């Protein structure tokens, strides 16, 4: 069942990528089929994750590949709901990444029997989905920050190129960037708090100075500074965009890098 | 199929001649009827940039001269005044020309969208006056289709090609919505009025006007429905303006970097777009270095315009290819769908059939006298002839209806021609 859905989602995303590429290159007006196949792909991808959830009685984030796969789904879904124009421009990069995440999940499925004891407590139902969602939001912040910087450079240098027409306006990019930053930060905070409660319940202490925890704290602090700066000192535009990018790099490191370099009790 | 187009356009004639030939909409029906009385089908395109007559004629010899004589009569202009400027296209060339005009390849600004709407209007008038039948109907319908195809398959109408529309296009790359933005106009140059009107048509509602001479500011404010503000308040106005358009006659910069910096800090770094269309420039180019401030002067805008023009030119070449292909295809279809050859072909086919059947029957019947043979032959002939005679006149009528082309196609299918 899962493999069937996986295959179907990959196929639909590929077709959608094809149409988005045509649209991007302005070879033909294929916006409608592109979004149609994206929608169908998302439904399949979502169903796939739902089936997985029922099969393993856990949110599909038992290992890194599952979490990655959930993350790409959440990001695409949120982006589609938030702003289509941004989806349209970033689809040609995001969809292949989504396909990759599904392929990885197929290649490296979570070991079914051997569930780590830490994953058996109730708080996992809240902590992990919150973290995944917050990462999806902050991924969108990152994407829009990149778009902002590219568009800003085009406008400042007075070169009207290929990109100028395709990128969203500065205001739109910034608005989505700010909104997703707020949501992302809020969810990240909640996620970390639930993680601490879970830790207390499981290990008897809120904070273990685990590398994962330390880096998460650093990331959280950076986003807190960014939000603070935006609200109080009107940090806008390039400065805010650069910080959002640094924040995302930290997130990626905390999400994927830490587990590879250090030995931590978080499985990923 | 004898199709002819005769006319003149901005490419061949001065505006003075075009003005004199131009027929206003109210007078088009009578002019159409006048022309239609001499040819089977006719329609007129009369815009400020072109005056053309498209007609199906009975014979080509001297058709153009007769048509220009008619024009001279209708417009009461001596023929020699405009005749040397006329171009004449016949057959496939005429079809091609109509396709080019509809696709806006023959326009003064290539790719401008108005021409298609105008042609649709002339088409509607001719339809209403019943001065066109299936041939011109088919040509026009196809021309509209080709124009749509050109528009969707090329970027011929892709980007802005005037300074003020480029300014608006850039503004919409900075701002998401223009509706809630405020624009400030400094000075009263003609260009800035154009730019403001363009911004207004794209939704900008709040407009401030300032000038060293308060009187002038008030006048302009009234003209463009804005609010005049004293020149001394420039700094405070800037803080609340998202778009600043400057075109004063000042010999030195009137807006410097520190002006913009102050404005930015009081508007909490919300982006600002400065458009400097004055020569010599009004705005210190250094302000482009400030974060979230974007400055374009007249040269910057001009270079975007130039680039977009070149792009349109390149796209126009692709459009020409589409039109050549389409017009050739359509012409061959039109030619084969002519009613006269269709009738001739039907006759030939029936004749062939009759001969064949007679031969077969004679073989079966064995020995017959010559008079018997002749009687049989006559029977077959009068049978087919009587049946067909009726349908020929019906056919001619059918073909003259707006969807004649499709009907003839159907008939050809029925007879397997």
C-alpha cells in the first residue's frame, strides 16, 4: 500500500515538475496542469503518511528519512496554502527535493519492530509533529528570504533579467517570510517546551545538555533575535533575509548534522 | 477565390492623410453598403493608424482602381491625394496581411492589444450590415484565432515598452499591492503626469503633489485628482510616500541621501521607490545605496524600455513564422473550399458515375438498338441532372451563409471530393 502510494506520489510530482519547468521557461502556459498535478501529488503524499501513521501507530518520523518525508509534505502544503506565486517559482527546486525525500524513505524505511524506548511515551505525539511543522514554516522563511535577496539584487543593479519577472515582489516575499517566521518560531518554542516535558517524564530532567538540545537552543535564540529586531528596530529587507538564511542553516545542522557528528539520545 | 485588400497605414501615409480618410463609426454602415453594392463581400478597417478595405471581388482586373475611386467618392478626397500611398494585396497575401494586423505585428507599437478589439468591432459592424458572407467571415474568424495563438505562444506583448509603464512594472516588483500605496509627484513635467496616470490605472489611490510654485502644484493636483502639499513639507511627505516621482527643472539635486535616510527611519524601513525623470537629475544617485530604497533615473528606465523592445522584436520574428504557416494553411483550405470548383467537381464525379453505370447496364442487357441505348443514356442523364440542378442553387445559398466554409467541407465529404 505504502509503496504504491509512494510511487504514485513520485510520478505525480515529476509530472508537475515538468509542467512547472515549462511554465518557468515560458515555453507554454502550463500553470493549470502544474498545480493540478501538484495537488494530486500532495493528496497522495499525505495519504501515504496517513497510512504510515496508522500502520506504525506513530507519527511518521521514526527515523530521519520519515521525518524528512513529513517535512517536505508539510512545506509544500503550507506554501500552497500561503502563496501560489511563491509556490510557482520555487516548485522546480522544491518538488525534486520532495521526490528525493520519498525515494529515501522507500530506500531506508524505519525498522518496524525495534522501536526505541524513548519513542514510546505519549509526549512524542506532540513534540515531533510540532518540530516538523515549525521546520516547515522556517523552510518557507528561508525560501522567501532567498527570493527576496535575488529580487532585491535585480532591482538594485537595474538589470531586468529572466528572474525579475518570475520572482514575487519584494513586499510579497517579505510578508510571507515574516508570517512564516512568526508561526515557525511559535511552533519551535512549543515544540521545545513539549520536548522538555517529555524529557522530564522519561529521563527525570528537563534539560540534558544533549548536543541536539544545545543547537536547538542556539537556533531558537537566533530566531528570537531576528523577530526582536524586526519588531523593535524595523530590521527589514536584506538584513532580515540574511539572518533567516543563517537560521535555516542552523536548523538543517540541528536536524541532520548533529546526529551524524555527535552521539545524542535523539535518534535524529 | 478572389480576395483583395487595399489600404494605407502609418507605415505608408502621414497622419494628415489618415485623418482625412478615417471614417467614424456612425458613418461606417453607409460606406460599407456603398462598397458592397459593387462587390460580393466587403469590410472596412478604419482606425487612426490605418484605413483598409478587404473585399471578395468578381474580377481582379482594375478592382483596386475601382475601389480607390469609391473611397475618393465616399470621403470626397481627390484620388491623386492618396492613391500613390495605397498598397494592394491579393489572395494569400491579403489573408497574410489581415493575420498580421490582427496579431498586432503591423502596429506602431508591436504587440499593442487594442487592434484586435478594433478589428472585432469592424467585423461585427460588417456582419450587422450583412456586407460579408462566408469567405470574409472565415478569414476574420481565423485571423482572430491566429492572433490569440500568437499572443499565447510568443512574448510579443510580454513586457512594458514605454517609460511610464516600465516604472509601473518596476513598482509592482517592489510592492505587492499598489492600492494601498501613496505616490508623491515633485514638479509638473509631462512625463510625471503620464507616470502618475499609469500608476492610478494600476490602483494607486493616494497621490501627493508638490512644487516650488504652490499654484502649479494645486493645478496639477486638481488635474490628476491628488492633494497638493507645500514644498517645505517635502521631508515629511516623503516619509509617508512609497513612490516618489520627480521631474523638476532644478539644475541641482533636490533630494539627497540624508533626506531619504531620514524618511526611511521614520517609515521604519518600509521600501521606497524613486523615479527620477528629470534632466538634469533631481535625485542624488547615492540614495540607491540605502537599503530598501530603489532609484531609477530616466536612463535606467529607457534602457529597460529598449531591452523590452528588442525582446518584442525577436518575438515578432517568431510570430511572423506562425503567421506565414497559418496563412498558407488557411489559404489552401479556402481555395479548395470555393463553391464554383466544388460544383464543377461534383458534376465531373456524377458524370463519371453515370457513364460507368450505363456501361455496366448495357453489358447486362445484351443486344439493344441504338435508339434504346440512347433512351437509356438520356434517362440517366436527366435523372442526375435534375437532381443536381436543384442542389446547385441550394449549394450557392448555403455557401453564402456565415458558416459556409464548414458546410462546403461537409458537402465535399458527402461526395468524397
